[in-house]
């Protein structure tokens, strides 16, 4: 019986492959040559022994440390990027600057004033307005979810402090974050619309430590956004319990002091391994981080993994077929300014961009490979999948996200892939003071380098391209 099912599955798979080939007409089934397949294996072996990624990761997180978008620390990170790319032999190393608005926290505190006076662990959400000096106080009104707040009447919260207590799910693929981000970005706007003086959210995080998680809040919806901060998960529990047990209104005081500037200079750092053709493969991570930790997992790891992988491919004999361009995007956390600036600056050469990919989900092992190629070219994903199989990477789908910094590039039609990392623990650390070097497992980092090196090499050498995606308005 089992044999019959396997035979049927095999027949079905063969039929699917046949029809894909028939649809692709003149395109022969994609494959690596024997020599290319051997090179992929050697690259994976080398990646599993790699020490460069760790060295870059340690160097960036130690010598620069936290590097908020638009800050002097981020400028030092750019100098670091130029220095390292030159040292490693990359060509055309440069900084491409752009202007962006600046936001930074100065101080933050919160406390329950009554009936159970005590401090609460909070952190301001990125781009939050500051409170008046001395803070604002108000009665706390709890909403279990963002949807409950959105369904609340347009008035009725005048002078109150809104508390959105929505929890976040722990998942391997990070899908819980998509929902959590909505709460983080919109609570302040929704609260302000209804007359509230401030908004608190339960952190978009999965840990039980007393570390609130920062992250960007919406400022674009403008005038109605009120000062907004995240409570650590145990502090959100505490506030919910206080509301349960209190016989009188629970009054909280929130004091956020921030600084802003209309325009500062930031930039993307770029280095290349020139290819034999003018076609380009773009890979990288974001150079900036939040200010609370040292941004080891978000996203110094992505910088280190992609740079080390490109270096392994660059060290092969002869030039790669396509140019491999490493981009260290700036100011992702505070509004994806670097990613948008890159697409804008390079829009005239987008037809030369064959493929783009970003590493920005920590340092956990790659467990899945997703593509977003044109439908006709989607079968080429199988070449990558086959090569990555020995690293315990499973085939994914053709709906890859790619990464925040290549969103604008993807919207101009450039195909992308995602080397999906195990994010089971990512949101325990993400955007907290706990995002530090000691959380990275060197073996996991090496597995990433091995997978990326194999991916970059195949992307550079494979015969034919990956099609084009529909062009979208990015709404910048
Ligand atoms: Zn990131
Ligand atoms: Zn982040």
C-alpha cells in the first residue's frame, strides 16, 4: 500500500515537472554543471568552518556598539563598513548618502501612581512624541487587542491612557510578529483619535524578562498620534492585575523625553565583487540597530553572514559571472530609509539587478528556502533547494518576502529570495537590551554563511535569469 502511494506520488511529481517544462517551452530544465555542483559543495564546507562572520559580528558590536539610524554612531558604523569591505578586498567600496528625519530617546519612565504606587519598566517606541516635561498622568483603560481599540467609539477616552494588552505568539517563522507590529505601529494613532493622552502596549516580544521591546510606531498618521511606549511582558501582566484588583481607577504616569531633527545625513555602504557581465546580485543586511542593545542579532548578524558569504565566493578562482554587490543598508529600524534610498538611487539600473536577498532575522539556522521568481522561472528554485538540502534546509514556496530593505527594489520588479532563519527565540531578544553578542551561536552563524555562500554562487552562475516581478507603487 505504502509502495503504491509512493509510486503515485512519484508519478504525480513527474507529471508536474513535465508540465512545467512543457509550459516553459524552450527553457531547458535548470541544472548546475558537475564542476559547479562540486564548487557549491566546497563553498558549503568552507562556510561551515568560517570564522570571518564571527569576527565581523564581534568587531561591529564591540567597536561601534548600538547604532541608531541617523546618529553619530551610525556614521561610525559606515566608516567601519568601508574599512572592513576594503580590508577584505571588495571593489568599488563607497557610501551612498541620503537625508532622513531623526528621532532619539532621551529618557523614559512610567509608574503606577495609585492605588498601588510602583515603577513600571517601559521604553519609548521609535518616533513617539515626547510628553510634556514631568510627564502625563491618566486613568488606564485596557483593551485586550488592537481590534478592540479600533472598534471603540471615536470619543470617550479623553484624558485617559490607553493600554493595548495584546499578546504575541511564539512561532518558528516569526508570523506572530506581523500581528504584533500592527499593535505597535497603530496604538498611538488610535488612542489619540479618541482623546487619550498616551498609549501603552504590551511589548511585541515573547520573553518573560523585564525588558520592554522598542520598535517603530507610526508617525505618518500625524497629528493624532500620542506619546507611546511598550511595557515589558511581566509589567504588562502587572498592570493588568492591578486593573483587576483595584477598587478605584488605576492612574499611571508616563514621562518620555525625545529629541528630533528634521533632516540628518545617513547612508548605505556598498562593496562589490565585480563579475564578468554587468548583471548584479544584491545581498546584505542593515547596518543600523536600535539603541538599547548592541544589535548583534538585529542586524549585525545579517551584515556578517552576507559579507562573509560573498567573500567566500569572491575567493574562488576567476571572476563570478554576475557582480555580487554587498549592501549595508542604513536606518532600517526607524523607517527603512536606506532600502528606499537604494532603490531610488539605482532605479535606472534595476534591469541589471537579477536577484536580491537580505539577511535580517537574527542568527538562527536557515531552515527553509523561499523564492519569489516569475512563474516561468520558479522551477529554478529547485537548483538552490537541492544544493541546500545537506544543511537541513527545506524547500519553501514562491512567495518570499525577501527583507524590509529590498522591499522597494522588489517593487521595481527584481526577484528576491528568503533564506528563512529559525525565529523561535528571536522575539525574546529582538529590540531589547538583551540583543547582544553572547546570544549568537557560532555554529548557527556558520551554517548561515554556508547556506548564503551556496546561494550567492548559484545566483551568480546559473544559466538564465529569474524573470521579473510585477512593478508596484511603493507609496514612499
Ligand atoms: Zn532588522
Ligand atoms: Zn529590528
